[in-house]
């Protein structure tokens, strides 16, 4: 049992709760102060690298909802460690950066709270061993992302983007939940480390493929894979530190993490290779191509993030040892340079007031530190030596070249994508800083150290990682790749691989990329004319879908809940007839109806006719009052029937209840408008038919039941025991007041309630015309 | 003293006491706190008693079953009573501020206790006709509560409410009459033994359908739910919260009771019908919610949608399914009541229930935002709140039975639920205050008696999530009893105690 992991999550959560208060107490230093916790946790976990590298795992378990498969079980291996270090390290930097970036913002406290909440949740995702606990944290990252994207909540665009991200990732999350539950039910456990050991058993189940597809849906939506990628550029509505942290360095990699984590179960299947590699490649290309034409620094970075996520997914999909190594290396280097570039973009935006790359130039004199960070990060993004990105790209080409039989396709795709990345890295890393100073809304000043240091650190690490790959990158890559493959793997990284095909490809990539960078203006101008193609894209489909859903919901609701009591009653009657009829028709009992009617008394006929006539009259009357009065006739008629059959007690009750009901109805109905006849003759005919089917059903049921022999069971007991045990000759009376006196207690209560109702309604509405009701509850 | 009787006697006594205190509104308010607390304590002691595995039974008037009326408390009943007690206490507190003097002066509290009495009676009775009687008590009490105040919208809502519910009563009564003539008994334990022996199973299934419609109206399932969205938005929020927590749930309780105890002769048909209706109820309800702009209407449609989830567990007809339904019931009552109470606070603070006329609450009222967000996310089934575990339990039960369609529907609907919850969030909280908004009034909303119940209900949702294991364990135990009708029958008919 390792207490550090749960403690880390708990501490982050607690700090999240206190963040707004810390911000109030220390408005200038809160970010820096709070960054101490993730930084400390970062160092603590870093200290475990050598142990993890040697194959040790750290675990923690706590019972939660075992009966539902949810166990709070944590597990730190190489993969989790790589992610944890990124989450905590970049998290600490973002707290410092954010405090400065949003300095003076009245919701800065909430910003800290949500960032820390996210940090805890994301850490939870990557150290959870229980699939359902992982899902719990997964959803928490979605919620914190929602709250952060909508940070500028008074802007409609932010709200739209926040909802879009939530619905897309949330929808994928639900599919994933179903998939995880299926997987757990096949395997009999939700512990991922155990599931990873039983791939063969899992694969034998017919539910294996559905489980895989459902989980894949979760991973693809979360990691913004095509065609779900569109929420990620939208999420750029968030403040830039959020984009750097959640939407490039960590959260969007959760899908990649999940695929990597579960790849021991799925990766040997052909479906995995085809689908995951295919989605990855499609995303890679889509992201890179969509970046063309963007002039907003953040949008440029967002689309290249989509492309890079595609790369990682593609590599994981391929799944060879080399591919896994490439994926992990790429992931690491991407987090460093992309985080840095986002932070740079934020600093530029903060100091100049614009993120439009066509307007930005020559900033290196005003913002030298920012320019340095940008240059270093762009070096890595472009895959140039000596940055870590160069090694990552080399290993990636090595993988695609070896990827028989589709190496040609993959390599060509990678070449196009990488060349575009080179061009974009020029645009975001060089263009704003070189050349003549451009016109910006604000006169550029050097950014404060707190805005420059975090990107410098990240970009510098990317450079050092390239220079000293065996010290800085290889251990993490090896630890994580081992965890993905669940077998030892020796990772060697070096800047210089000798003259080989990969180097040639790199050179070609660079040449293409530089060409594109030089000629970016005409290309960008051309793509601007292709914007209409977006109408066929998934983002548009989402919007249309949502709009149609709203419209359908309104239409359906208006149709069903249309305010007509008549319609409601008809639906109920028809439902009754349909269900009861269906149930009866299913049986093979046949239809045996009563045919012995016995002696019919004259009074019975009169009463029956009276009741039927009254009922018919109701359908003809136009006055609500008259309706109620005639309904009273029906009720009193029924009471008379009780009298005829020798139950005066029942009749008395019926009389009393009828009287009260009539009064009560009159009081309520008094204020309602007069009946107007709104229905057409055909509609009235339909009403008549519905009413008749309802009546027919009940009549038939009565006839069927009375055709059966009488079941004497409890009535016998009443007849025999009324006198000896209850001392009463009137059996009905005894039943009412003794055998079933409890019913009578309830009915008396009903009567009393009706009395209160009558009184209250008279007093509160009719007695005083002006009823004073405090405005608080009145609409 | 029979503990089984207490949950009925306490409300009865307090009806009488509050009637005696007719002219002393403050005393009535005090009494409501005492009475509801006493009810909660009684329910808890009953829960402790039956949690050991006992089914507590009492024969009214010592007439032996099946001739007299039997009160039965199995674990399911006790859980429902406990939930009722909690809702009663919190609504009583909310009503201190939330119900105006006029309504108190015109019988609000006697009606409040009468409603509780009807609800408790329905949960306790072991006699199908007696159940009808408690339905009538509930109906009359709720009708007057709904109309109390006499606002025009209230009366219109109340009319629809009472007419559609009387239709349910009529069906219930007819079905009971037919059932009696088929089986010759009204005692449910006795019925559970005699119904399988009736030589006309088709007739029994037909009767089952009549009960399905009668209780389905009460439970507000598709396509019988119309009365609910037509009326729930009209009375004061305290009343709506009380109704949302209790009324439809009695309908669901009754469905569970009769479809686990009485009508098991054609499970393939009856429970499939339940499952299908559950699916439609979820979808239609949530779409209705998505189309609303009045918070109370929106939340009312959500009640309908969530009833579908309760039906799903019953329709699956497995121990896991029933356990999920019971767990979900506890969750949804708390989350729903919390949301209604918060909506009431929003109304007091911002002046309107209409989402188009309010805004800016996130900026200015962060605590209110938290108060709303917890139950809203819980209702949408987000972890680690109670709604997630309810959903997870249902999904697990559904997948275990191979009922993939209903699982898919339930998951899709939970996304739509999230969507409609974000609608309130976007409009009332995130959006800037619209120009024509009514003036804000913070003091009116932030009174202890208003905030505490809303907060407590929200916290219940958190606690049910954290303590999912013991709570689900209890639900599972209750489901185990439900799946063995013979236990119930033996406890009732086993002789006098």
C-alpha cells in the first residue's frame, strides 16, 4: 500500500477548495504559493523513477462500492508516472503563469480552484487501476474542462464552446462507461492490471468487439480524434493557460492514455490495428490541413495539437515495440513544446492585445525572453536538431518505414503532416518575433518573468532532452513503453543516427515545410476561399444536430403536452384499452361472457336508465356548473343502487362524498372560463368512439369475471364471523367498522380533508376578492 | 407498541394537533418540525428493525390475515418510509420561510401531515384495497395543497391534476373489484399465493395491465404523465418539492410491489411492457425538459424522465435491477427535491423562474452556483455523486440481462439530462443579467430555513455517492426480499404475532 498517491489527489482537492480564499488572502502571490504543492508532488514522484524503471509498481486500495465493481484502487507504473510528472510539472507552471496572466481578474480564485480540481482529477485518471474509478476521474476532468472553457462566461461563444466540449466528450464518456462495464463483466473484474493479463479470455467473448468499440468512442472523443476533433479548436475560448494545460499538454491526452493503458487487451486484434491506426492517421492529416488558413495563434496551435494527437493514436494503433516507443517519446516532447508555445501565445496576447499572426512581427526586441522560448519550442515542434522533437520525428519515421504492408501510406501521410507542422512552427515561433515591428493594438512590453519563465522552462527542457536524450528522455520513455507493452524494453535515444532513410525523410520534410512557410500568404489566402467546405464538416453537423434536437424536443412536447385535458384522457383510455386488450388476446382463454341475467327489478332499470341518461347529458352540456350537477346525479344514482342492495351505510357514505365533491368542484370550477366547443364534428365522433371502447373494455371485463364461479374465500369468513366475533348482524356494517375499519379511518380522513379544502378555497379565493399572497411565490 | 403502526399514527396525531392549533400559525410551524422529525425517527427505528431480515407485520384489530387488514414493512417499505421522513423534515424546514401566512392559516400543515399519512399508509399496507384508500387520502391532500392559495394557474393545474388522478383511482378500483372476484381476497400476501392458481392466466395479466395504467398514471410514466407537467409548476416550491419526492414515487412503489408480488404469471410480457414504457418515459421526459424555459416546468419534466429509470430496474426483473431501482429512488428523490428548492431560492434572489429573464448568478452568487451544481450534476449521473452510482447500477443490471437497447437509451438520456441541466446553468448562472430582468434581492433568498434544506438534499447526493457501498448493499438486501415473494407471504399469513 502506497499512501502517496491518494494523499496527492486528496491534497490537490483540498487545495482546490481553499483556492479562492488563498487568492483573497494573497492576491499577488497565490499562484506561486499554491504551485508549491504540485511542484513538491512532482519531485516526490520523480524520486520514484528509478524504482519504476526497475519494474516496481506502487499501489493503493480502498473499498468504495465493491458491489458495483467500483474500488478506489490506484496503481503507479511507468505510463502513469510519465503522465503524472507532466500533469504535476506543467500544472505547477500553469498556476504561476495563470496568476500573472489573469492578474486582477475577479474570478481568479475560481480559476485556481478549477485548475487544481482538474489536476487532481487528471492525476486520478492516470493512476487509477480500477476501470470505473478511472471513469469517475475521467468525467471530473470533463466537468472541470467545462467550467474552464466557460471561464469568460458572459461571452456567448465561450458558453457555446464549453457546452460543445462537454457534450462531445461526455457522450463519448458514456459509451466508454458501457464498454468498461461490458469488459468488466466479461472478465469478472474491473482492475485494469488484471484485465490486461487476461486478453485471451476476453477476446473469446462475443461482447469483446462491442466493448472495444464503445471504449474506443470514449478515447477518440476525449483525444479530439477526427471526426470529433472540432470541440478542441472551440475550446480555445478558454484562457490561454487553460488551453496550454488542459487542451494541449494533458487532458486531451487522456484518450491516448486510455488506449495505451488498455492496449495489452486490444492491440493484438485486427480491428484495433485498422481502426486506431486509421483514425489516428485521418486525424493527423485533418489537423495539419485544417491548420492551414488559420491566423489566430491559438487556433493554429489547436489544430496542430489535433494533428499531434492523431500521430500518437496512429502509433499506438500500429502497436509494435518501436511504435510504442515512438508514441511515448512523441507524447513527451509534444507536451513540452506545445505547452510552451501556448504559454508564449498567451504572453504575446497579453502584451500586444492580439493573437493574429498576420499582424504580429518583430516582437523579439520588445519581448526577447518570450522570443527565445518561442524559438526553442518551435525548433522542437518543427523536428529540428538538436531538440527532442527531432528524435521523436526520427523514431516516428523509423516506425512508419517498418510498418509493412502499409508503410508507404503511413510514411506519406506522416511526411505531409510533418511538413505542415514545420510551416506552422515557423508561423508561431518565428513570424511574430522577426522582421519589422508590426502594428498591434497595444504597444508591446516585455512580459513579466512569471509569464516567460514557465514557457522557457518547458522549451528549454525540450532542447536539453534532445541534447541529453539518454539522461532526460530515455528513462521516462522506457518506463512508460514497458508499462504499455507489459514487458521489458531497452530504449536507446540519440540525436545522430547516421545517414539513413529517416534522415533523408527529415530533410525532405524540412524542405517542404520551409517552402510552405515562405509561401504561407498565398496558400492561406487560397484556403480562405474553401471555408464553405466547413458546411459539410462535423462541427456543422453538431450544430445542426443540436438545433434539430431542440426543435424536435419543442415539437414533440408541444404535441404531447398540449394543454387539452380531452387529449390527455383519450390517451389514457386508449393506452388502457390497448394494453389490457393485448394482454387478453395473448391468452388462449377465449371469451366466456355472462349470459344468465337473473330477475331484473323495475327500480334497477329506472336507475340504470337515469344514470346512463345523465352521463349522456353531460356530454351535451356547455356549462361547467351543469356538468358538475349532473355528475352529482350519477353519483346519487349509484348510492341508490347501494340502497337497493341493502347497504344503507355505503349509500350514506356515498351521499356524503358526492355532496362534498360537488361543492368542491363548484368552488374550483367557478373561476374557470365557460366551456367553448372547440372540436369539430369528426373529432367529436373520434372522442365518442374512444369513450365507447373504454366503456366496452370495462363492460366486457365485468361480464367475463361475473361469468366465472364466485370465489367464496374471505366473504365466507365475514358471513360466519360477523355475529359471533364482531357482534353485528349487518355484515356490511361490520366489515366497514370492524373487519376493515382501517379503510374507514382512511376514508374519514379523506372526508375531513375535503372539508378543509372546501373551507380553504372559499376563504382564500371567493370570500375575499383580494387575496394577499407574498410576491415571492407568485409568478 | 407496534413500530409498524408509528409511521401512520404520527402523521394522524399531528393532523389532529395542527387542526387544534388552527389559529396559531407559529405553533403549527413548530408542530410540523416535531411531527416530521418524529416520523423520521419512527421510520429509522423500523428500518433498523427490518434490516435484520425480519418482515414486520401487524394485523389491524387483530383480525387474522387474510380477513382483516395487514400492515407489512419489509426492507423496501422501510427504506421508502425513511426517505419519506427525510423529505418531510427538510420540506418542513423549508416551509418555515417558503410557505406564506395565508396558506398556513388555511390548513397547509394539516394537509401536509395528511399527505404524509397517505404516503406512509401506501408504503405499509399489505392489502390492495387499503392501498386504494391511502391513494385517496394522498390524492385529496395533494389536490387541496395544490389548489391552496387559489391563484388562477394553480386552479387550472389542480383541475387537470385531480381529473387525471381520479381516472387512475377509477381504474384502480375497477381493477381491484375484478381482482377480488377472480381471487376472492384482497390481502396481497394471500393474492400472491392464489393468483398463480387462477385457471385463467390471461385474465390475470389483463388485470395486471389495468393496475399498470392505474399506478402508471400515479407514477407519471409515458404516455400517462400529462397531469404532472400540467400542474407541478403551479404551487409554491415547497409543495412541489414535497410532491416530487413523494407522489410519483408512491406510484412507482406500487408498481414495484404488485409486479414483484402479484403479477408474475407472464413476466415475459408484463415486464417487457414495463421496460419499453420505461425507455419511452426517459426519452419523452427529457425532451420535454429540454424544451422548457420555466425552471419549474423543466424540472417537472425531469421527474418524468427519471421515473423511466426507476421503471427500467423493475422491468429488468432481476435482483440487481430492483436494487438499482431502490438505490436510484433514494438518489433521485434527494437530487430532485434539492433542485426544486434551489429553484425556489433562485426565484427569490433573481425575481423569476423564467430562464430568459434571469442571469448573472454565477458572477455574483457563487454559493448559489455550488448549491445548484451538486444536485444538477448528480441528476445528470456524473461521478462521484449518487446519480452516477444509480446509473452505473442500472447499466450493470441491464447489460447483465443482455437488454442492450434499454441500456443505450438510458445512457443517451443521461447525456440529454446533462444537456438540459446545463441549460439552467448557462441561462441563470453564466449568461449576463438580461436587460429586462427583475431586480435582484439577495436577502429574500438566503435565509437559513431555505438554504439548509436545499444544501442538505444536495449533500445527501454526495453522501450516497461516498457511501455507495452500504446504501447499495441495503438496496440489494431489499431487492433480495422482493425477489422472494414467498417470504412476504409467509410473514403475513404465518399467523398472529
